[in-house]
C-alpha cells in the first residue's frame, strides 16, 4: 500500500509539472506572438522612413496649328504621364508639389574635351560632351504634379498632362518633378512655392500658422546630420526629386 501511495503521488506530481510546463510554454508563445506583432505591425512601420517612387513618361503626341499664332505657326503637343506610389508601410502625406520643364538647344563644338562641373543645378551642368553643348536654357511650363493629399501603403496616383511648344523651338526637354512629403498631417504648417528669377527656378518655403492668424516662415538652415533647423522633426520632412530628359528630334 505505501508503494502504491508513493506511485500515485508521483503520478500527480508529474501531471502537475506537465500542466505547469504547458501553461508556461503557452504564455511564452503568446508573449512572443504579441512581441512579433507589435514589432512588425506597429514599431517597424513607424520607424520606417517616408518613401515614394515616381515614374515619368514623356511622348510627342503630334503637331498642329495654334489659333492666334502668327503665320499659322505649328506647335508640338507633349504628353507627360506621372505615376507616384507609396511603397512604405505607413501613410505618406503629400505637400504641395510641382513639376518644371526646361527647354535646351544643342550646339556643336570642336574644342578640346576638358569637362568642368560647377556647383549649379540643371542638366546643363550635369552633362559634359565632347561634341556639343546644351544652351539657351529656358522655362517652358510649370505646374502642379499630384493633387492627392496622402497615399496609403501600396496606393498609387496617376496623372496625365499635355502642354504645347512651338515646333522646332527646342532640341531637348528636361522635366523635373519635386515632391515634399511628411509622415504626419501638418495642419499648423503650410508649404508655398515661388519663382526665383535669379536662378530661373522654383523653390519652396515652409510657414508656421500661428494661433493669432499670422504666418511665420521657417528658416531652412541645414543641419550637419541632415534636414533643416526649425523644421519640426516629428513630421519627418522628406524632399523627393526626379529628373527626365526628352529629345525633340
């Protein structure tokens, strides 16, 4: 009888040990699942940088006569297609964005090839050829790019734009798209674009909307670690730019 009692106690102890082990194991699996879910679905998306992809396609659509032009001058119709997508795992808020198109003429040259790269914007300063130069840079058209206020993860926005230029006026076109973005809504801040005649380009400025109704411009003083001083870091400001060339020949 004592041996039977000892065996019965041992069996009970073993059963309790297994039960406790299963409970502990289930708790560990549960906590691991919760931790993985929080990391993959909450923390990782929040820590991921704001990102956007932009595809541009430019195509000549034909030639026609523009009403009101002298001597019935012919104009080329140029179609641009933009496709912006949010490849990240969080919503991207789009600030007012623009595109600008420059026209260039190609001039042949026979001088020695001695490339220089001044610290200036524009494709004129990014291409150095032995046989030609790009001259007479001038703005053809400026316009709004994407009208969406935000893009959800994986969401895509498309737009098609047509503009007209005198036939034979330019040899090549340069299209630049500029999209400022944030990771949060910016109801107390406003982005504005303006044309700067000194550099023949557009540039943006950010303004803080004060409670009294006034506006205060934020100074874009670069920081060593990146970004600008005075721009609220919690909004994760990003600036995306894409450039494409199109031959008119």
